[in-house]
C-alpha cells in the first residue's frame, strides 16, 4: 500500500510551521508507536524504506517526520541561526507540538523513540525531559558531547558542500537544501557549541535505552554510547564492526534484529 505524506501545522518560535509526516501502520492499530528522528542532514524521505522494514519486523506503528528546516517542512529563514540549544528545542518544543497536533496522548500512548545522530540526541533529551511520556529510546550514533572527530568531519563536509555537487544531491531530499545544510553545519562549527554537553541530563532518563554505534563511525567514538551506559540505569550497548555513522544503512539486518530483541525484553 502506498503511504501518503501529510502535513501538520504547529506554532513554534512565534510563527506557524508545517511539518511533513508519514504514518506507517502495523496490522494492529493498537500496536506500540515508534517515532523516527532523523540525523542532522536527514529528512522523512532520506530514511527510505528502513522505517517500513523495522515496523514490519517488530510489529509496531511508525511516525516519520521532517523537522523544521528539512525535507518538505517549513524552511529555516535565510538569516536564522540556530543556537547551541537547538536539539533541546526540538525535543522539548517541536516534538511535543507535533504529537499534540496529531492528537497523540504521549502519557497514554507512550512512544518509542528511534533516533539517528542528532536525532538520537533529541530522542535522549525527550526521554530525559518527559520520563512519563517515553516508552524507550533506540539511538544510533548519538551525540552527548562534542568530540574533535565530529567537528573535523563536519568541517570537511562544509568544504564538500561548497566545492562539489552535494547541494544538488541533498535537493533530492530537501525542498531547500541550504536551509537544511547551513542550519546544521553552522551551529555545529560555532565556538559556543564546543561546550555543548548533555551527559548530566541522561540521569533523568527512566525508560530503557538501546545505544548502537559503528566502530568505523567518522562522526563519533564509542565513548558516546559508553557514557550513555554509565549515566543511565537501563541501557544496552551494541557495537557494530564494519559500520560507519549510519548503522541502519550499513548494517540494517543487525539493527532490526537488535531492536526486535530489545523490544521483546521489555
């Protein structure tokens, strides 16, 4: 069955935003809900078929959406610069506004959060901020503090964007690729962001967490997921060999199997 992309209207930063979203329905409409949170250059369409494959394998419903500035959602203004708290605002303001717009009562229908990279950080921040509205978090290559490897790789991507056809490639997934790219790249390379750190906030997470990291991740080290394990009470860590920054692309079968087992254990 063809899945339809729809739009939800929210109010954020004192102005209206339209967010593109898509439902993935399991056979049972009462099945657990997984909310997919994309990476710093991601979007609804950039997930491709992975959410469908995962939801089918684990028997869950899925909600996939593009954050403001990404995909077909409302673009970031050209003169708008995100602050170091941009992931906090996505977790504490945008996601709750979207759930409310879609009439999802997160207290009764607690979502499972599936986040990649920046989306993984947002998932952890949501779980920490709304412990009674989080069933669990599955985070792939999440960031909980800033590492040199992250900054160096992001600086290299900046040159690639300026000097190659990367902008054209991103236009396949974003109506406004400059909105997506510069919103993410500028804040990550800003001086104030070097001190960004959410380790202390992890202690507020009460739900189970599955943290997955590729051993060849060019944007982060194993210290990210190992610190999550140390600072939360219910975290399982999966380290994947022959895997870079996108485990769901590099090792989809391993990720799906791990999520299946993780959900069964809860």
